[in-house]
C-alpha cells in the first residue's frame, strides 16, 4: 500500500475508505457511550442517516465488534474488546518503567506521567494521579497531540535531529492552547535548544491554564530518546516546588536510561 492510498484526496474519492472511517467513528462512539448508545443516538451524534447507521452497525455486529443489548442499546462486543486489549498492550510501558513511574509519584506526590517515543509519535503511556488530582481535558493514556505545548514532548523533541524537527513543524501553524503557548517554530526551536542544554523541559501553563509541568527524557541503548517522565502541579505552588520536581524527573529518566542501556533496575548512586 502506497502513502497516496491513504491521502485525504484518496479518502474523499473512495467510498470504501469513507465507509471504513465511518465504521471506526461508530465503534469509537459506541465505546464511549458505555452501553447506552442506540442507532438513533449514534445517527444524530455522527451526522449519519439512520439507514447508513444501521448498515454500519450490522457490519460491526457480524464481526463481533458490537453487540445488541435489550431495548435496542448497543455496546462493544468481544471483537472490539479484544482489539482494545491488543492496542492497550502496545501502549503499556514495560513493568520496570511503570515501577520508575511509581517511584516518581511516591517521591513527589504529584500527578506523574511516563511517555514513549514510538514510530515518530510521542504517546502518553501511563500516569498516576496525585493526591490533588488535576483535571486536564483530553489528556489520557494514548494521547499524542499538541507536542509543541507539552513538557513531556518537548523533553523528547529536544534530542531529535534538527532536520526531523523541521519536517515535523516547518511551515505548520502551532495551535495556541493558552496565552503562553509558543506560537511559532522559531521560538520552539530556541526552547528545544535550551532544553537540550539544561537536561529538562518545563511547561509553564502552555498546555493548560493553571498547570505547570517538569519533564526529563530517557534514552535507549543507542542514546536515542525513548520517552520522558513528567510531573504536573498547580501553577500556584510550582515555583516553590520547581527545583525538587526537576530533580525527581531527572532521577526517573536516569533510572530508565540505565535500564534500557542493558543494566539492572537501580537508583543512581545505590547498589
């Protein structure tokens, strides 16, 4: 399959691809509805004709991806559940990386994240909520967006070749999420250089108002960035905690780097 086969123009001109994408939309909506979806509600939500919605649901039901419940409600079937488990397994970090995340959380008592750099995408792999959980809309396991505004992503981007950054962001308008979000590639490039030199990244209310983050990248055995560890705290107390938070994410990243370099899981400076 060539890249052009999945280009936007190809999708617009190919009814089968449109149907496939609609089917994925329907399956996602069913999963989010927690067993309360109906053909009529899905039709309204997704802007589909009722007849087309029924056709897609019949196809998904035949593959075991959805099941029909009493009262006409629709829920995820065994095929959909199996697909979800397989996808979730791909994003789950190694048990050792999760142990490092648990240490980071225990050390800071703040919401802590581990992200991974896979196939050119920085993905949130897992997190542990802090004692005062922060509600950041849309930020959940599997999230990959807004890399220019998140400390966890900038920590990784800072260690990529300049040419790769140019391909990712050159000529692209950076979405402004808050008044503090970097709005142009030149500013982002300068910040990535600073991050590379200092060894950590900060998000000072760039992704979400009222929330600040500190992050540090970890590396694989070849010295390439493999992901990052991050903590997030309310902006009101970030300044007083900043030094300790930076030290904590750098320690977590160092432990992970040591592990991925082929060594045993150990805290630096300890046997």
